[in-house]
């Protein structure tokens, strides 16, 4: 079991560019979550999918962030027109199901916007 | 909006000592509390979870929960330098989905 896989591990973009982050959940897990972590804001929920369907995106900044899960083996988080305040570690997690199941976190993607 | 508060922000204990960390939620509908540990440069890994009143022990780690006060605590006995990390408390509410709401964390340092 390789755990949750995230690529790339590090990404540097210029202000205004687009960034796409990838996540491969643990095989057999039906719930996939995206969080981001900064020193100032801590660890914040962004969005999650259950059986590939978007369930809750209440943490997503509405205008520039979008997430998809086209199949059960990967999810993407896309940030358009990146801004310096988007710099953070973006963490993907998966769990067997939702509600009371442990969430396993991937290693994260460190996004730096110059 | 649900908030999770952790205290203290930082804690230093000697090797072999007891570390006690606290966490309180403002959401009366919380179903589960989770304790995650995050070593520097790594991702969070779950230590323990609790959903019913009382106490749960796993090795050197003990978690308490008081649902009436929405307060949970994590106690680490015989602390080791390898326990030095950021400890994150999270809460989830099944009616609001499975997302975790995290507190700001307690940074534990165990001095040899």
C-alpha cells in the first residue's frame, strides 16, 4: 500500500499563472479530501468527494479554485491566476468512507507563488 | 462556524515526563474528535480518535472526552524526544459531512 500519492511535491509559479495539483487516493477509498496548511491559518478544509461526486466545497475560494475527480484513482485541484497568498502546502487525504473513518494524508504539494 | 481551540500553543516537557494537551470545540453537533501528530516537514498522521464519553488508552497515549463540555485531552506519558511534533486536534460532524475542522495545534518539545 503506497499511501496517498501527491504530485508534484513542490511547485513554483509566477503570479497570475495556473497551478494544477494531483492526488491519487488509497485504492478502495471512497472519500477524497483537499486541505491546505499555512503557518498563519493552520490546516483548513477546502473540498471533498465521495464516490467521485463533489459533496462539499465550502472551503474553496470561489473564484479561482476548482477541484475535480474524473475517476476513482485521481483528483485534481486547479488554481487559476495564482496569487502570493495561495502559497501553502496543499494536502490530499482519503478515507475508506465518510463519517467516522480515519483520513490518511498524502505528503502534500508545497506551492510557492512568486 | 465551528471552531476548534487548542491549548497550550507550545509545551516543553523533559524526557520521561507527562505531556497534557487540550482541545475544545464550539460545535454542539460534533460526533468525533481526532488527534493527529505532524512531525516537521511531514504530513499529519492520526494518533487516536474518540467519540464517546470517557477514556481510551493506546500504549503511552491516553485520550479523554467530555461530550457535555465538548472538551478532549491527549496525555502522553514517558515522553520521548521522538514525540516532539505538532499535535493537531480535529472535530467532525456527520450531519455536516466528513470534513475535519482543525485547531491551531500544540507544538510539543521533549527535552532529552
